[in-house]
C-alpha cells in the first residue's frame, strides 16, 4: 500500500510535451485519490503552461531535482521521450517509487523484462500507459466478442491511419535508432497491444515498413500481419500517408462482422482542453455533448452481414463510451488497495517481441516465427 490513508497520492510527472500535457496531466488531475504534485520540464514556457492549467502544481527543471525529493511523492509518471524511459524508470524504481511509463516502455522486450524484474525485486508497481485499451470502439468490440456476436473470429483488421503529408519534426520523426521513433513503435504499439489483448499470443509476424514522405527519416507507412496461436489473423496498419481513410476496425467472424469508422473522441477533447469530470478550458463533455467519451449515433459501427456498399449490411451497434480515466483510477486502486495493475510490463514486453519481429521482417522481407 502506498501513501497515507485518506490523503491523495502525490504524482510527479516527467515531461510536459504532447503526452504529458494532453494525456497524463489532465487524467491524473481528474482521478479521485491522485493529485498532480510536480511537473518536470526544462522549458520555461511549458512550466508556465503547467502552472496556469494546474494551479498549485510545482515545476522543476530536472529529474535530479525530482528524485531529490522522492520521499515526498507516491508515484512517478514518465511522459518523456522514448529513449529516456528505461534509464528514468530504473532510477525511479531504485529510488523506491512506483512508476507509470508511457508506451513503448522500452526499445526492446529484454529491456522491458529487465524493468519488470527490478520492479518485482523492489515490490513496486510498474505500469505501462496503453490508453487505447479504453477507446470506445475497442471497448465495444470486446463486448461483442464476450457475447459471441461475431462467432469464431477469422480476421481482425485494425487501422490508425492519418493524412499528414508534411513532416512535423521532432524526435518522433528522427532517423536515430536511439530515439525509438517512427510509427511502428508509436501507433504500432497500440495496434499490437490491442490485438494481443483480443486474440492472445502470436505465432508468426510479417511486416512491410516504408519511408514515403520527402525528407522523412523513419517509417511513416507500416503494415503488420500477425498469425495468432489460436488461428486468428490480424492485419494492422499504421500510416501517416493515407489520403482516404479505411475503417478503424473490420472484424470478420463465422456469424457476423463488425465495421467501425472514425476515432474515439477522447484525444480530440483532451487536445481542446476538456477534462473528465466537467473541468477544463472548453468544458468537460465529449463531442456528443453528454458524458465523457460518448460519440454521436451517426458514428456507430455496424454488426451483421450484407453486401450493400451503401449500408454495409447489418445493424447499428451503439458504441460504448470511451474511458481513459479508468486507467488512472485503476492505478490509484492498485497503489491503495493492491488491486490489479491495469497494464503490466510483461504484457508490454510481449508486444515488444512482436514489434521487434515486425522490424526484422520488414528489413529482411521474411516471415518471423516467435
């Protein structure tokens, strides 16, 4: 158990770029039992932004300052660049602090398992932020599978496709392997994690990974084909070069299919300053104007069969609300009450096994057996 009963757990957040400012800080602040105590960023501008958004938060320039007051904190969250995840998580665990690490937790499965072993040795929580497990469409698909609506699933198609013909710059688009950039380890981390949660371990991996945009130095158009040990085939697409977007999900089974277009609204709401619980720059509700994570009926997917190119066949399937807040609620429960870790490091390592195999497959033009 962490913290003093009846008082919120104090969280130190390292990094206040996209991940820290848009996802982690608002979700931490909105979680009962957690308080955003400290933000670490070397940027004076970002320090000022953090203090404006979260009155009372402390800001520090370096992680050394943060670890210097480790006894005043109950949890460290790493939203820093990918190359820093392993050394900073190691330092936090050795300082006696539980850790949440943004995905990918590491560049290799071996490093992830090393962190897991250290956390176990110290008796500390180590969790990986895989928020897409709480996307509205993913939650809906899990419900359909649990209820047997699709029968035996044969093929799972999952896409994170974007149309971004111009480079944005920054470490995510760097060609330096040490940065662990590119879409395979970015969006691919989500795609592979979801496939493993739904359909279990993988027997073989085939991948195609390309650099399409002028001036790009790392993969921006990647396809991964997985054969799961249970027989399901997953086809996963992560790309910034798609001028016409495909369905987010197309799942084909022996009894029916499920097709869903569009993205969960939570990221867009967080980017607009909305927060769960009704606070923020632009209010606290989703695009539908109701509860957090709710999408309009016009965006619901369809379940059933049919060949009509206009309706897609089947019936509309109400999309469950997205629920990113559930991740940090589970973290608080794990620290306070010993509840299950919502995303474990061994789970993240299994996904990295697949990502490493995909990189080898794309490089060698081969199918990799796991």
